[in-house]
């Protein structure tokens, strides 16, 4: 097994990462028609506004980044695909290589089979990313390839310029307001992870536990494949299946609940901040939100099927539930006490608490004494032990 210059080990894998990049960049649709001068202006403007957003987020949330934060990295759609393949590789490669080694057992036939399968899997990943690359406005990239010296770099805030320009034109909104509005959301994500050092490792742990809890033997894989086919058929019939559910093992349910809870909190907090910073910062924020929400809900039938199949409808629900949780908690106890949510993995809300903010407030901020306990407080078990059943 030889080592790649970017720090990865090259060998037979279950995913051909080069095929994923090539497929995604070949299938992705071009961005909006825009002149070179206008494109350069948009890139410079987004960089500038991403820095402006840092001050607004810091002042509004009271959260301070522990890492230096420069301007966002501005990419086009193929650049977003390449960055996300790198991110998937950081998280998945140690696991898929272990699974591949278990499958091969040193046989030449196994090597050929896996090589063919890895290209197919790479094509599937690339096709999914080509769809997403036309829709994502920006993201905070948690997982980046290691530096040449092997150290793990900090995350990176990325904005997809053609998608932002396309959205602001489609919505017919003020470009400066819309761009800053997007930057506020994405900068909130960067602040969440750079002001809370344990959070990145926690998310990575949960994702890897989720993958390791999957059953990868042939019988289980065929069962999952049949379930995936049923999920597709269910969506086409107007049902609510998705591939996340279809490929999820029984043991993954509790882990997925924890992942869903932390990402619902993160996405909802980002949505809350981008709207709540105020009209003095984004004067047309109310109109932008109204039109953007209508755009989210107004996808055509095929788009809705793909979104549901990929589990993206779950993410839309995460924005809504998470924002409602943050809004209610801040209204009740203020931003300073809300920020206790970022203290440790034990203070994160469960999905049950996101849907019942009083339960989180009573557990973390105002713990109730146990009956007859002489003041001993009633708390929640360690989050690693699993979220309460809903």
C-alpha cells in the first residue's frame, strides 16, 4: 500500500474517489451566465461580507472563536464537489479500507470485484454531489485532508458563488443583503465549531460510530439493497421513505438520533442568527426570508423526489425545529444561558428536548432537586449512553 502526497493511503477501496470527482464535475450543471468582471466583483464582495459577518455573529451570540478566521473561501460548483469528496474521504476512508480488507481476504478475484464495485460507488457518490452542488449556498467544512506534515487542519468556511448569484437573481432580492444574510448563517456554523473545541471531535466520533455499526456482510447488504428499492418505490408513490432509513441498521438508530440532534441544533442556530441579527444589518431580511422559504417549499415534483430520497427533507425539518428551539430558549432565559448548550456534550439537547425546550432548560440551566435528595440535582445521563427514546 503506497501513500498519496496528500497523506492518504492508496490501496483497494470500496469507493474510487477520483471517479467520484470526475463523475460529479462532469454531471454538474453550469452556473448562471455572468461576465468575468461581475464574477470577480461577486467573489470579492462575498469575501468582504464573510469578514463583516464575523463581527455581527460574535456581537449577537456572545461566542468567541478560538482560531483565527480569515475571509471565506469562494468556490464554483466543481470546486465544491472536489472539497466535499476530500471531506468524505477524511471521514470514510479509514472505515471503508477496513471493510475492504475484510472482504478481500487476499484473493485476486476479490481485488477485481472490489475495484469494479469501487468505481460504481464512486460514480454514485459523484452523481449525488453533482445534484447537491447546484443547490448549496455555502458550508463550514469540518473535515479537511491532512497538511503535508500530517496534522489535521482547522475547518474552512466555503461559499459557492454561482449558487448565491443564481439564488439572489431567482428571488429578485437585494444582492448585498442576500449575500450578507447567507454569510451570517455560514459564519454562525464556523463560530459554533471554532469557539467549542470539543464539538468537531464529537461529530466525527458519532459519524464514525454510525458507520461502524452498519452490517456489511453480503446477506445484510442484499437486504439493504432491497429496502432501498422499496424506499424509491415508496417515494414515487408519494410516501416518506429515504435511503438513510433504508440503509440504517437497528444498532445505528441511537447514534443517528445523537447526530440528528446536534445537527438540528447547529442548523437551527444558524437560521435563528441569520434572521435575528436585525434589519439594521440586513434591511430586507423579512422579505428575503419570506421569498427564500417559498423557494425551499416550491420545488418541482422530480426535485422533491430526489430531495426526499437523499434525506434532504429531513434537513429542512431540522432548520425549522432547531430554530424554534433556539428562539424559545433565548426568549425565556436569554442568550448567555442559552450558550450553555455549547459547554460539553452533556449539555447538548436530545431530539426530545429540541421538541420540548422546557425539558432542556430544566435539565441544564435550572435543574430540579430530586425528591428527598437534600438539594441533589436531577440531571441527564451522559449523552454517549444514548438519547432517550421518543
